[in-house]
């Protein structure tokens, strides 16, 4: 009797996954699934984009542009390498047109294969390579700060009505006057910082504002956003439609011409957002809405607060963040500082406990005096007589 033997399955070395090819980074991220290989044309990858890629569980990123051009120390590649994502740079954007979306690519030692066909060899960015290029980028930061000065001046000229006078903002149904506002953005450790704020949120009942994927973070924390501020990248990255539906009010961030990608998704969900055309970033737009709404304090979750994160923005975003924080500065508090500043409300049981301890201490003090001792003996005799009478 003969037994059929199947040929052994040969596992080829490297990382294999379905390719998600798109020049528009948000669109590629929106289609990505765990184990996929992203093929992008994204120069100087910022930390926010890298965070969105890592959250999708992407196995590798093939970039037809430099991950770190050297213009400034962008934090995206470092985050992806720390999360175990393979980074490969290839020369030439023609691959964006030649590789089909969905084809299985295998990456091994910088060599990219489709089946048994060798396509191209790229440069692998290891942790040591990223560290060296980041150090070189920091040395050239002076020239970038000079260009930042020019960009900040131009941004202020274009947005002076909004930044200086608060004009152009849509009229919101959400009342923020005199109330604390918590702005949740999709930054690093945002979910953890939101958990630290839970006591503050439960007791103070602040206005909750979700920015892009921050709307989804609030939904997962069983918190209903009063206001959702979303742009093109946010609409592509948000997975759960219910997070958008549960938002009491939605503001759609568009460019100055009123264009925005993915707006049809809101229409399909029956959501009629208010449009806000501005060159500011979506995160800064949410902060400005809270400031214009006369919030008593603005608590930021997942926003860009450190100097490295501040410099990690693209040039228009850098000017927007700088000038926005100048405007809202007196009201701005980082979420990580709130647990140290906010001790919480005094509860009734705490007052009763203090009162009981005080009465016990007073009773002990009085009983230690001669008069108190006589009172104690009189009370004891009266109780003893009463008990005997009952028996």
C-alpha cells in the first residue's frame, strides 16, 4: 500500500505581507491590517503618523522617500524601530506605480521579492542607523529654525483673524464658558493618560473634545465626546463608526478652499458636521475652539508638549502649534500634571469619619479629667440601674 507524501512546505526567510500601496499616507494606513507591508512616499515621517502605523500592527514599511532627510530630527522612524517594524528605503518613486495593491511582498535583508521574483534592494534602517541619522539631523536644526521664523510670520498673516480675534470659528451648541475642557488627541500614551484623568472627569464633568482618533479613545473609555474635531487623516484612521455617531457635535477640519477627504463617510452616517476652513492643524483647531469658547482650563491628552515633539511637526504644523500655544497658554495644562494638582472633592463619608474621630478624641480627653471621671461613673451607674430594671 502506497501513501502519498506531500512535498514539504519551505518557509522563505524574511517578512511577508500584503502590500498597501498609496502615495497618500493616511489612505494607506486606513486600509492596513496586521502583518501588512506599507509602501509609502512619506519624507521625514513624524511621530503621529508612526503611531498610527504601529497601532495597525504593520510588519514593515517600504518608503520611496527618506525616512529622515536630515532637515530636522523627526521622531517617527525611532518609534517604529522600537515597536519592531521593519523600515526599508528604496530609490525611486516608480515603484509606487509598478507594485499592485494587495500583492504579497517578502522583505529579507533589504531585498524585496514578489513570489520568486526579486524586485529591488533597499536600505534597512536599524536602530543604530536611525540613532546616527537623528544625531546628524540635530546639528542642522539651526537652519530649520530660521525657516520656521518665516513660516510662523506667514501663518500669522493668513490666520490673524482667528489667532488674534477668534473670528471665523463656527458657532457651537456645546457650551464651554467657565467649564473645564479635556482635549484628547491620538498621541503617545494618550490612552494611559486618559485613565489617570478618570477621577477628574467623573467629579468635574468637563467638556470632552476628541481630535481624530482621540474620538475613538474616548469611546473605548466609555466616555461620550461632547465635540469631535476631525480632518482627512482622522476620518481615514477612525475604525469605529459608533465613535463618530456618539459624538454630540462634529466639526470637520478643511483647508482654506473647503476641501477635505472622506467627508462622504460622515454623510453616510447621517452626521451633518460644521466645517472649519483653516491652515491650522486639527489638534490646534480643537485647542482654539476651547479657548474661543472661554473654557476655564484646557487639559491636553496626547498633544505635542515636549521640545522634541514640537520640532517633529511638518513646517506648517510647527508654526500652527507654536502660535496656538501662545494664544491658549494661560489656560493650558498637560494631563500628566493634573493628578499632582487635583486632589479631588471631599466626600461625605470622609467628613463623617473626621467628625467621629474628633468626638472619640474629645470623649477620651474629658474622661481623663476628675470631672469627666465623675461623669463617667454617673453614666455607668445609671446604665447599670436601667439594665437591672429591665431584667
